[in-house]
């Protein structure tokens, strides 16, 4: 079966061998004779798989042994609220770094529960860089400092985490598992799975228990991190199929060689596309300064904007899927998450060069 090259921003591409394994095991999970979608989440076969997934996450990301590994529901949007609900216990203030669409969404959600202060922003420069972050601007009375490691719409990425004297919280939704990250340098890292490590329906939260206390009074049980940790993310019936696919993705990441290997591949993929953009004599435009460009999402415009719809149509006709830009920014975007192969990116680069030749 011929499949298109999938550059969707999310839900995103999955490795073909993981898809085949899902297909082959769909009717018989772990020798039970029934699907993972119809087996009890408290049965021994599923619990064994859940514990193996927990162990794999800890190995792959070098998670400190005392940290909680939670697999929750609701995606990043729910975390935007769940985090302040759990961490605004001693002070109802938090600091946020503003680098684009998703850091703004996170800050806006937190404002429903307390005071949010933006200590650095790249808005004035059109989100073309990570803003300079002066540690002296961090408020010592804040519950935490939040940043978005990779902005999918703007294509802007941190090369290293900010230095913080207060608990550090990271939205790593579009980059976790695609590059190394020092989990121990953070107190909370969260990421929904549908970018680099699975399918929609499960959200990974890595949490230092030292920052937990009583959540805000109105916090439901299902959103209380302490209760979810005590129940091993099984307070209620989880998204078992999503959890299962994430477990298979952990196996695939380890078979591939781990995050260091994937990071090198991902850097190589992004260089192919940025080289085409930078070498197009202004036909393609990426507004992010080179030092801050994302290896996960490559957004770009065409100098003659009326050609962008034609680009999408011709790309689809040639087997390239998911290249339309985010609705907030327009333009075009190639999301090159873990499962997007180097061959797929090289083929896209050839198509982009040919489009310049025929329409430039």
C-alpha cells in the first residue's frame, strides 16, 4: 500500500512498524485473546504493560527515581489549568515566558486561578527568537516559572532550559522524546503524546513530588496530582488504547537507539528544509533567527502569498500531506516529528526546490 509522506502537526505520523504491530495485536493483546480496547485496565496483563511503560519512560528520559510518572487525559489544554490548580497552594502567582501561541494560551488559562506575570517576551520582535531571560526578573514569591520548549505555530525553540531559582515547569508537548532534556532541572514537564510518542488521548506528566501540597479548594479529585500519583494514574478508567500505543512507541524509541540518536536524525531533517528555505533567494521565508529555529516544526511563507494554496494542492498531488500552516499564522509548515523519516524530508526538499524552479 502506497502511503503519503505525512507532515501533519498533530495527530502526527507514527512509525510504520508500530502501526503494523498495532494491526497485528489489535484482536489479541498480550495473549489474552481480546483487544487492549476491551480488556480491564486493572487486569494483570494491562497492569504489567503499564508498569513496563512506566519503566521505559524512566529509562528513555532518565527520570529521577523519586519523580512521579503520570499518564493522564485532557492534553496540554487541561494541563494549562491543572498545573496552577495544583501549584497555586502557597502563593497564587506564577511567572511565564511568552514565546508564541501556546505559551500565551497557557498563561491565559492560569490567569483564572491567580496572578500571572510575563517576565520575558519575544512578541515585539515577531517571535523570531527566545527572549533574553534575566534571572533577576524572576519573582521569588511565584509558585513556578513556566516556559514552552517548542512553539509549534511559530517554529521557535529553546536550546536549553532557562535558569530558575523557583520551580521550573516545561510544556514539552511538541518536543519531548525528540531531543535530550534534563528532567532533573525541572520540577514538572508535561507533553501530550500525539507528536513524538504516540496518539491523542494520553498526556505524560513528570513531576517532582517536592513541589506538591494541597491543591486549590475547587480542584476535582481527577485533577489532583497527588491523588493521581497515589492511584498510579488509574483513579478512573484511562485511555487504554492510547496508553498501549505509547508503550509501543517507547519500545520503538529504544530500538532506534534512544533520544540521542533521534536528536541527530531530527537535526539533520530540519537542516534539509532550512537549507532549501535559505537558499531560495527569498522565495521561501522563515522569520525565526537561525539559533532559535525549531527542529520539530518548520513554518514558512512564500514571498508571493497567492502561491501558497497552489503549493498545498501540488504537494498533496505529489504525496505530501499536512503542509498547511497553523490557522493563527497562515502560510505553510512541515512538522517533522520522530516518525517522519529522513527520506520523507529529503523528498519534500526536492519538491520545494522544483516548486521554486517552476513558479519562482
